[in-house]
């Protein structure tokens, strides 16, 4: 039995095998195809080959940093609209701005709340097909808000 054609692809880029495993186990619950890359160089090749619907990206990696990777993806004609959520433990002041300037769509600090990360992933996949970057981010913010509200309402007794 082949995988459904419309299954979303998420590329997890992290040099830490434990973190790749954690992110994979979270994504498995979302019925997406999960691909992994061990560094920025590997991630560039896989992004071009797989054309993922979303990239979860660590910043501090060997061979090519997450920020350099982000800039490279934004510069490519085929990859410039690929949504990128940076998931990193590097939460120093100014890091968020640095990530956004490099072209990230969102930023999640480690350790993260699984539910919060899932909401962001769902919202990003929901808005991934919007080609205008500003419009996509607007729709993403609305989707995150709606999903959070739903999660809060479902959690009430």
C-alpha cells in the first residue's frame, strides 16, 4: 500500500540524533512524511530533492549553520517559499531577530512545549501553499490563534 499523494513532507534538520528522534516522534502523530538531515549541507540537498512542505531547523550545526541554510533556501527560486520554523536552544537576546532576518517564518526555543510546537506545525502546514510571504504569515498568525483557542476550549471540563 503506497503512501497517499497528498501527505505533507516535513524535513527535520538537527545535528543531535536525540532531538531528531523527539521531533520525528511528535510529527508521526500528524500523519506527515518525516525526512531528516544531520547538518545544513545535508539539508540543502534534501530540500532540493524532496521539496518539503515545512522545515524544522536547528541553528547551531556543523558544515553549514541553520542561519546560512535559511538564507540559502530563501535565495533559491524553487525553495524561497518553503516555510521554516527554527527550533533551537540558542535563545540569546537578538537571536529571534537574527533568525527572522535570515528568513525563518517562526522560532521555537528548546525546551519546547509539545502542544505549542504542534499548533505551530499545524498552522504552518495549513498556510504553506500561500505564496505571498506577508499574506502567509498573516494567515499563519490567525491559524495559530484559532488552534490555540480550540486547544484551550477542548481542555476545559
